[in-house]
C-alpha cells in the first residue's frame, strides 16, 4: 500500500512538472508578445513550416507534435492559445533551463513559418481538419 | 573488436535520424549555436595545403559533438595527417566544451570555450592559429615533429550575433602549453555568413537556395604575452560555403588564402557532418 501511494505521488509530481511548463512565457517582452505572424494561415508558408518541423522539431516533439517522452506536446491549449509573438520569443530564446534550445540560427522568416505550421495543427482532441501531415512524410 | 565497432556504427545509423544541423559554414570561427540537447553530430574536417619549400600534406580530423544540455556542448576530436614524401601519423586528441552563460538571446551572445589538447607537433589540422604559428612549423619532418607531444589548454571567448538572417561571429583565442614553461599565446577568428534564402520552400527540393549558405572567414595569430601583435605570425582569409543535403549530411568547402609571408599560399578545407537526433532516446523508457 505504501509503495502504491509513493508511486502515485511520484507520477503526480512528474505529470505536474512535464505538463505544459509555461515558465518561458514570463520572460516574453511586451514588444515580442505583440508581434504578429506575417505568414499566419498562408498555405505555402504552412507547407514550408511543415518541412522545417520534420527536419528540426519532430524528433523531440513527435511527428504529430504530441510530444515524446519528457518533450512536451505542441498541441496543448497553452501552446495553441499562445500568441504568435510569444511562440516567436520561445523559438528565438529557447528555454535553455528546460532543454529547449534557441533556434535563433534559423532565419526569422523560417521561424514564422514554423509557428504558422504549429498553429495550423490545432489543439489535440479538437477538430483535426486543419492538421496536415508533415510534407516530408506524406 | 572490428565486428563490435561495425555493429555499433550500424546500430547508430539505424536508430538515429540524420539531418542537417543548425549551424553556420565556418571552419575556424565558432558562432553561439550549440548542439541541440541529445543530438550527436559526427563531422570529418579535411585540410589540404602545400607550403612553399615544404611537402604537401593532407590532414583529417573526426569530431564527435554532443549536446549535453541546451547550454553545454561537449566534443571530442581525433586528428591525423599524411605528408607527401614523408609519412602518415596520428596526432592525438582534443576535448572541447562550450557553455552559454546567458540563457536568453541578446544582440551579442557570449559562449565560453574550454579545450584540453594532447597533440604532437606534427598536427596539421589548423583548427586555429595562435601565437607565432607560421609556415615554418609545417616544414618540420614528421619524424621530428611527432616526437614532441604538447598538452595545452585552450580558452576562447566566442561572441556571436544573428541579425536579419546574417551571423556575425568573433572569437578571441588564448592557449597555454601545460608541459613547457611557455607564455600564453593568442589568436583570433572572425566569420560572417548567411543562408542564400531565408524562407523554406513549400516543396522538398535538392538544390534549393535555402539549403545553401555562404560567408567568409578571417583568422590568424596575435603573438604571445611577451610579444603581442599581428607580426611574426600567419593570417588567412577566404570564402566559405556549405550545402545541407536534404535528409542527409551537410558538406562544406573553403579555400583560405595566406595574407603574409609567414602564411601558406592557400589552404583548402572541406567538411562533411552528419547529425544524429536524440541518439539515446531509443534507450529511454519514456520514448514512444
């Protein structure tokens, strides 16, 4: 019984730690927060973003962006409801403490494409109509 | 033993996905881009040159670069060289660590670089120029040069900025011989580069501009504590290009040209790198 209770606490603690750690949002500047994605909703940009996602992101976050192991899902409410500027700030700065690298070596245009693609996936569990398969895996 | 090595390489190739790394086309200069955590990059760097009044040589260095965390990259190098009319020798190893002290992106991003080297004097990898390194070092016969092993500590301050698709990197190098009472030696490297396209195309393509990046590097020695300056050392400059083969390795080429009489006329550099993503994730229970 004791072992079961201990395991439950460990599982609970682990799920709290890994579930949508949005600590990075605290560090987003107001200037960044207000930035708009110039490619939002553009089919070409989303397709380009899909290729970038396969190349740079899918191994950690999964091809379906639902996360892998300790690497978080990008289709949670927190990520999908984050503003374009907040996600742009995350890609630029990373969240080095938690293992998310900075992607500042990717040009700004490419980062906006990635955001357009991630946003196009939608929240997991909601309608999936706008969930294109990554280009590289079609 | 050979069978085990072959098996390990095969396992590595099957388990990991090779992709182009997030890096710039530099050969000597470093930017602030670190290896992504959990990724292993295997890179071969080759150097070919013919020093005036000396024998032509080819040097090869194999690098294993691992992203330990998002702010720490560690790397091991093994180097060897072949000199015409002379011999082929193994030169030794390096162990390098790079740290990002600031956890956010700034206009100028510092990276601290610490490396331990255990190399003999026959090393021709020319991964940096420091102190009074000059063409005369490259004329020493291998038999004499390989008999002297140098254990050195190398420190670099890497400053790097990403601006509108461009990367601008400045490296300040210092090196101390740990086995001989020699003064600290200094060097520099600057690099600037940019991808040929900033936006990814909507379709997979091979020779897309987005897969190519180009730039230039300049590097050389700055003397030592006793005689600091640009004189009595070598300096090089040249263009550099890299091509990220889609779903494959990255290849790069750079001719560097000597800028004074202490330098070799031309050094031809090439590299092939392959990044294995999340190399150990297959062994983690949590991985799907």
